[in-house]
């Protein structure tokens, strides 16, 4: 133990105004915004690539930035999209509308994963963010009044940094949990999904009747599960016509721990393998193969902070404008079943555009930590909507701005003047109510 403490003391040389944990949609926006306000910023990411779910889980269609045809989320997140478009990595959807509410997906932006990740690299580095890839926080402790001590685990062993303010953009409120703040979660967690692409067959050569026959035989033998496919008149047909996609549900997993994530990855790949064995028994699919599978199983739901304020289903679907609103959010309630591949989708009433309060980014009683992304404070139903990437970007930008302002003045994050925070976000092109 004495040797360990000595190593930590020797490594405690780096100091930051703001440390952001998690390099996904929320974390990148937070880091860029804080650095642009003059803060010295480090961004800590467990993987070797930025982008989070969009890159490692291949959910590479960020949204929703628009409520037809009005733009409700802009700022740093939209700048990332625009730069990806400029480099040939995406095409903006038709924003003229109008479209019915149940066609919300038409305004998602399909991005090339490599170009998108390179844009994130460049915007972070241009802003002056220090990237710490292949690193994770393992312990956070209070120092003197100005500093938090952060122990990072990296390839070369533990190292310690000191930071004035922290942003938890891990998606799972991992940092909040490490620091002892209350977290919340549902009794049942939504399933994960492995995104994949299929090839090696011609849909025109495949008999629906034979596919249905093989499906029933496989179900009777216990070789496939209800969660392996989207239910329909002919199971597994949708996946063939779509050539894969986010069809499967990986149920009864807990993505908030390493052990839970391990189980999720194993179950996801096993589910896809079971599906492949079934398809290959059908004439026309003998040569079917998986052309692409995401590196990680996408996780929808784990922990959320217990915040100073909470976004509930009632408040979200009412479109209430919070006095301390820091961004809009727009997406239907979207709860995936833990029993099969069905989805409870509830569309917002016409004209309703929810907002997110600053208080939902603050763990209850916190002076130095903010949350951003899907782990902000809300109930299970509301969080199923605000967890999408555009809202994560917007809450990330807000958390980054607030952390920078608090660090510069040695304020508690609860003491950041809301009018100044809102004005700062507007100056950096965010859309506020």
C-alpha cells in the first residue's frame, strides 16, 4: 500500500480546470465547450475512439435536431454534424417537411463513423482539449477546497490528476456513483442491441414459407429466442429485407458494470450467431454472412443521477419551459421491452417541445460535479426520450459551459448564475427556449 501511495503521489502532476469522463455525444460537446471558454480541459475515454454509441456501437444516426422544420438543437452538436457533412461524411435530411410525428426518424442524420470520429478528434484538439483515450477513472477523492483528486487507470498503470470541476458523461453515472451521489434506476432495464449488417444472399430467392417453417423448428428446439428478432408475420424476414440493423434485443443485462457489459457482449454475439445458423438453413441463404457487427452492444438504460430537479414523463410530455432551461429535447417516449422485441412508442402531441432544466444536470448536493447525456436526472419514461444523441450533445454543451464558469470563479456548480449560463450558451449558438 505504501508503494502504491508513493506512485500516486509521484504521478499527481497534471491539473485541469475541468475533467470530462466519457467521449460520446455528451462528453465531446462538454469538453469542446469548456475549452472554448478558456478552461484547461481533459477528456477521458475508455475506448480508443471518440463518438461513443455512434462509433463503437454503430448507432451512427444522431438526432433529433429539428421539429419540422424548426431547429431546436444547434450549438456544438450541430457544428459537429455540419463539419461531418462538409467532409463528405453525411448528408442532411430533407428539413422542409411537414412529416407526421411517427416519421421522426426521417430527421436523423446518418454519419460515416470514421469521418465523424475524425471530426470529433479535430474539434477537440483545435479547442485545446487534452484527450486521454484508453483510460478510465477508478477513484475520485476530495483534495483541498479547489481540487478533486482523480485516479485514472491506463495502459501504463495508475496516474493521478487534479481537477476543479468534473463532468460525468459516462452514460451510466459512474463518476457520480464513485463520488457517493445518489443514483436511480428502474426495476427493469431496457435491453441492449447489437447493430450488424448481413450479406451473401438474394432476398428474391428466399421463400417466406420456408423461413417460417425453419423458425418454428428452431423455436421448438430452443435454438432461437423471441428477443432475437423483430416480431412479425414471418419472424426474421425483416432482418433479411433490412440486411440487419438494430433488430435484436439483448435482455436481462446490466450495462453499468464491467461484468454486466461482458455478459451483454457475449449474449449479443450469441444471439446473432443463433440467427445466422437459422438463416443458413433456408434455401437462398446458404452463403449468408455477417458483413459487419458493432464492436459493442449498445446500452439504452442503466443509472441516472438523483438530481436537484427531475424530468418526469408528465413534465416532458407537457412541454414545460423550465426557468433554468438549458436546451430543448425532442423524441417520442421509446421504451424497449425486456421480454421480446416490441417497443412502447408514444409520440408527443403536436406543438410540444420539451425542455431540460439545469437542475437535472446537478447531482443532489453536488458542488463540483455535473452530469450530461442519458444519465441526467429523470424518470424511466422521460429518459427513454431524452437519451438520444442530439439531446446528449445539448446537455453536454450546457454542462461544459457551467463547469468552465464555476471553475473560473471557484463557485459551486449550484451557484452558477443561470442567466449568465444561458447567455453563454446562446453566444455559442445553442438554441434555448
